[in-house]
C-alpha cells in the first residue's frame, strides 16, 4: 500500500530536528521518496531554533 501525504516546511523543519533550509534542499535532491517541501524564500523565525541559540543562565549561588 502506498501512502501519499503533503508536508509543509514548518512540519518538516520541526519533525526532522530543525535543519537549515540548505539541508532540507539537499535532502530533497538526494533522497528517494522525500516529500516535496516548498522552502520559503523569507527567513521565518522558529521558536525552537531561537531557544537553542540562547545561552543558558548560570545557576544561582548555593551554600551546598
């Protein structure tokens, strides 16, 4: 049984580990049966990617 489904850029980006647009384009060109994902020309800001780029806050001082 062959299943056909539509995948948008946001779904592919989030479910594949937040790859860059270049990585998705390379995957589309080099993998068989990779869904046709329309890559947007603008640069949308992903909340998950933005959180990963923030530095971690240091832990507060402790007596222990």
